[in-house]
C-alpha cells in the first residue's frame, strides 16, 4: 500500500475519534446540568432564617415569616440539635405550614432567647436545606418588686435636717427593664415628716424632736416601671435625744403681782446641765448674763418720780389739763402722751415764761420724746420741740431745740448787746446720736451754763463722744450775734416754732412727746437727772444675798451689773456656784401702779474649758408677766361690787369693751389651711359717766392667750397677708406658743386690723377637740384693761355628725319633711334639716330651745317618757328591735292573761268548784293544758286590749283585777289525771 494511503487512513481515524469524543462529552455535560437543577430546587424549600416570639405563659411560637412547604413533597421537619444545648421546642407540619411549639412554658428570667436550625424532610427521606431559627422569650409582669431586707432600722439625732437618713433598695425578678426595673418608691403614711425619692433615699422635711416622738415608723412600698406595687416594709427611724449643755429648770413664764413692791426670785430651780462636757474645777470658767428687756414698756421702763426732790423749780410747758394744750391730740393717764404730726404746736403763755433771755442765764431743758427716721423724707426739715422766736416783725430764732437729719440740735444766739457784732461765738450744738431716730422713748436733759458750756444727758447718762468723734460730735457752729431790734419780744412755742411774719406756727415736730420742762436760773444736778430716769423696776444682784448667807466667798465668784440694773453678769468656777448665783437673782418693781404686761428675760451662758475657746450655750428666753393687783380684779368704775361696797371712783375713769362671737366651728380642711380666729371682734372705749362708745381712741397693748399652749410641731399663728402689717404701725407683735403679745401706742382701728388678720392653723386637728383663745387689751400704759374676751374654737371631726357636735336633734323623717309646710312645724324642720353655718354657730346657745320645739304636741307624761326612750334608742337598730319585741310580748301576754281570767270567771259561775288539791309538791305540767275561749267574749277581750294600749294606768288597773281573779280561779284537772292514767 502506498504510503500516502496510510496517512489518509490515519487522518480519517483521528477525525472519527474526535467526532466521537465530542459527542460523548456533550452528552455528559447535558446530563450533569439537569441533575444540578433538580438538586437546587429541593434544597431551597426553606428560608435562610426565621424569627419567632413566645410569651412566658404560652407555648405557641409566633414565627416570621411563616414556614410554608408543599405536603406532596415534604412529609416532616427536624430540629438539628447541638451538643450541650437544650432545645425545648418541637415542629409539626400542619396544612402546608411548619408549626413551632414549646414543649413547656418558658421562663425569660432563666433564658431570654434560643438559637437552632431546622430542616424539612422530603417524603423520600431526603433532607432539605437548613434554616436558622431565632426565638425571643417575651417577658410578662409576673413578679412584684421585693426589698433586699425585710425591715430597716436606723437612728438620727434630734433637731437636724438630713440630706439622707437611710436608703432602701428593692429588686424585681422580671427580665425586661419595663417589668424588672424599680422606678419608684413611696411612703404610705403621709402624716410623717419624711420624703423618699425614686432612688430609695429617705430624708426628713423638718427637724425631729425626741420629746414629740421617740420613734417614727414608715410604711414603704416600691413600684416597677409598669407600676406594679410591692408588699410594704417597715422603716423604723429612732430619734436620739441630743443632750445640749444649757440651764434647765427655768420657767417659761414668771408671774408678778403689781403693787406688791416685793422682790421675786426668777430662777429658784435653775440647774446647769453640762451633758458630756467634763472639766476639772481648776480649768472650768462659767459666764452668764441675765438681761431684762423693757424697751416696749411705757418710756423704756416703769419710772417713779414721786420721790424726786430738787432745789430748782421746773416749769411744765406741756401740762395735761392746761388751756393751751386742750386742743392737742393726747392720751390720758398718769404720764400723758401728746401726738404731733408736724402741723400742730402750742404757744406757751407769757404767764408761764415771760420773755426769758436764754443767752444770758443758765437753764436746763428736760424732754421725753420718741421720733423715727421715717417722720420726714427731707433731711433738711427742722422739727422743733421747743422754740423761742420773735413775736412780731421778724423771724429770728433766739433759742431752739429741734431735730434735723436724725441729729439733735440746740440753737442759742447771743443778742447784739452781749459783745462785738463782728465776733463769732458758738451758736449751734449738733449731736449725732442714734437714739433720736430709733422710735423708742428716751429721756433727754440739756444743761446750758451761762458761759456757753452745754452738756447732754440721755437716759440719765452723760453723753461722751468717742475718741474718733471727739472734735465733731457734737459739732459746734459759730455765728454772729443777733442784730438789734427795738421793741421786739419773744414767743415760746412747743412742738413748732412761731413765724411772726406769717403769724403762724411752722417747722412742726413729727412724733410723740410726753414731757417738756424747763428750769430757769440754774441747771439740774446729777442726782436730779438720775432720779428722773431711774427705773422703778430692775433686777437685784445676788451678791449681797450670797455673801450674807456665807454660802460662797467673794473670791470664788464675780458679779457685775450696769447702772440701770437691767443686766447682771455673773462668773463662777464651778457648776454649783453658778447655780447658786442664778437662783438668787430677783426682780422688783417699786412703782405703786406699774405698767401691766410682759417683760422679756434673756439668759446667755458660755463656758471655757481647758483654756480652749469659749463654748456658747443656747440662749434661754423667758418673760415676767406683771399682773393686775388681786384686789382690783372685777372692779368697775364708780359701780357697786357684789358685796354692796362702793368702789373708788378715781380708780378707773374709762372702760374698754370687747365684743364678738364666743364660739367658732371649723372643719378639718379649714383649720389645716388656717382660720381667722378674731375676725368678728369689735373694740370700743367709754369714759366715766358717759355711755358713748368711742372706737377712735388709742390702745397700748393687747394679748391673746391660747389654752392649752400651742404645739410648734403642727400648730401655728401667723399674720395674714403682709407679714410686716404691724411694722407699718407702732405695734410690735410677738408670737410664741403661749399666744400673741402686741405692744405699742396705736389706734384701736390699727389694733383691730392686726387682731383680725391673725390666722390659726393646725396640721393635726385630731389632737384637740377645741382651742380657747382669751383676748384682753390695755390703755394708758395698761392702767385700764378690758374684761377678758373668750373665744372657743371647736373642730368638727369627719366621723362626728353635725347634730352630735351641736347637740341638735337628728335629721328629719319623711313625715317631718312633708309637714314642713305647716307653720307649726317650720321651726322644727329647720333645726332638723341641713344646717347653715349661722345655725351651727348658734346651735350651742339654742339647743334647749330647739329640743323643746320637737315636743310641742299635747301628750301625756307617760307617753312622753316612752317617746324619749325610743328617741334615744333610734340611733341603734338592734336596741330598737329588742325594745319593740319586748313591748309586743308584754302586750300579747297581757291580752292572753285577761282572756283566760274572764273565761275562767264565766266557767266558775256555771260549775261547782272542784276540791282543791292540797299537794303542795305537785309540779304543774301545762303541756296538756287546753284553754278554751268563749267566742262571745272576743269583743270584750279586744276592747280590753285596745284600752290597755291607750293608757298605762288602765293597764295597771286591769292587771290588778286579773290578779284578783286568779285567787278565785279553779282549774279543770281532768285532762291531767286522764293523761296520767
């Protein structure tokens, strides 16, 4: 065979092989692609992931999205379990859906979520693709908060405010923040002075008192954020008594009877409690000061000038009963007070002071006045107390005493004939002193000597300027002498200055003046000045008493007192010595008619131990109450006493009358918010032998006494509205637990404004059923006092009906309401119906009258007695039922007895009496007893029964007759013997 044929055969064979290989390869690829497509459709039956929710108290899982399959292909599901993981779920195929359920109820608190995989199983047993399942357990509020401790106990010191006393804590077992977090704490008993915040921190809202309560028990609950409440727990807060070093045994009030002129021991039971302060006697030094406060009394204190004697004659330029002062506004009394408003003044007649030349002779001016800084807004305005000026033609001021810009100024000009007109000489002395504008009473004396020497005495003490002000206080102003003016005399005026060119008084004083006196041709001595300023009331130093009794040597103690004897300073090295000194301090008032009222006492104590800094003990405040003499109580002016004795007509010249309601009823809510206790009062005065009441006069004191004393923890008295109401007047108000004290000269109208604005409030009204307020007012330095006005404040308790509170009858029945239109029953219906506030206030005064209105029917006494019993018993239904049953049984027994008596009486008339059984030991058996009543006697029995209902007396007669017939009664014993046989 040729070679080329061989190559052709080889070529053809290679081509055939390639074609066959290509065919085989194409068939295989097509087969693999079809198989892969079939497998993919089977694997993608399930989604990649599913999310489910299940509640703690349920087993069905809410799955998203739904597990949808074809039941023709899928016959089952399977949960792929992982090692060491519990899967408490199962899955079922229902209606082409995969239903996922929990095999038991789950607990979110143990496990909040579950993760696992599922596969679908084909009917041929082949598994599908896997799907992730994430299930979250939904919490339900099954647990309430619980506290970490069953109870809490802590201790605090009294008298302190704490930022946190104790912190309570609660937890909740629920697994979600809404149900498992504690969001709020609450104190259930709101009447305790504590609050709690959302963090459980408890603190007090006011200082605690061991005396008021040793232990406060709080009931506290917690809430989760869904406001589910926990069980209450007890929080006990014990109050520790804080031992405070101070004087104890000092009374809150010390009574002193006026006119006794005897001394009174102030602190007879004083004792110093040092608590835990321990010092040896060598290192201990105790200081105490006792101050008597009398600035509000009259002119700073009670003064008695009856024993003062002087070689000089004092001319009174402002007498009370003179012709030239009768038009001034003043208050009568032993020490008159003249009121000046800047527009009034008086001219002193020449007969009193006849054109005296003050520049050439020595003289003294004495004045008692008070002046405030608010009297004038212009600092350059002159307010004259005394002025000597030209009587005509000119307005030259020769001598004057006036106030300007809170300075006391004396003007004294020389005349033209007393020296060279071109030579300056002192003409004005200006004292800058605080007493001029402090609105307090002060005693001023000016001694002016002939050679230009001027001295000022304030309250009996010579004025001496400080080292810094020695050249400027007083400030002395020089001036030329007055020019010559022929035929011109002077006019002396008080309270203003006379302006001759205008023929009127100008530059008036604005304040109160009690005295303006002048001594001509000489000056007052120091003894004269002190006698007029010394207080009749003062403290008595214990020095003389202690030394006289040889109890304490002078070297162991130090005792000092000021000039006025209203402050005493004591010092001792031992506790025993300081107590002995305190117990011997006394008070005395030698004035025959002292000012009635209150004097405050202030005790300050400090001690030094081991040479350390001073320890200041708490200040103690008490007061002395100067009372009226016992012999003068209840005496009316110019009247006859109960004993028939005529009283001294000079003892009193006026009468102060206080009127108003005597009872006031308030509710719980009203007294908690505060009630005006004296809003209905009226005050008026009348003079002797005059029936006219005057409400325009002045008072100088009023006191409201509360009984029993107020409890500061929950009771309070305040001034309504502006708390500075009384500060705009001359009334000084002091409110304490005993009541209200008001001092100061002011009009009755202003006093009424303050009294009517007093508000009493009580946060715990259940503690007291009523409160008693006693009001009394005084006039003219309390020489004249009103009778005591008493107001009783009664609290209406919620559970106490209004009729019981006022002793009124019970509410009306239906018949009473229907009869309300009857004029005879109108009054009774009004008292039984809804009561108005006016009815309640008058209920206590008309309770007897209202009770009589309910029984105006003409009835007999026995029935009235029964009606009274029923009326008292209707408040209790069981009692009423028992009474009715008893009455019914009594009536029934009476009717049966009468019927039996009458029946047996008729029976004995028809039959011979049977022989009596003489066996005393026979026991009566009434079980076989038959009582036959004649029908013909029914009417008689009914008449007897009705008669017995109408009259108790007839019942008694019928009963007597019945018992009389019992002796004649003969029994039919045949039934008895027959039964026995």
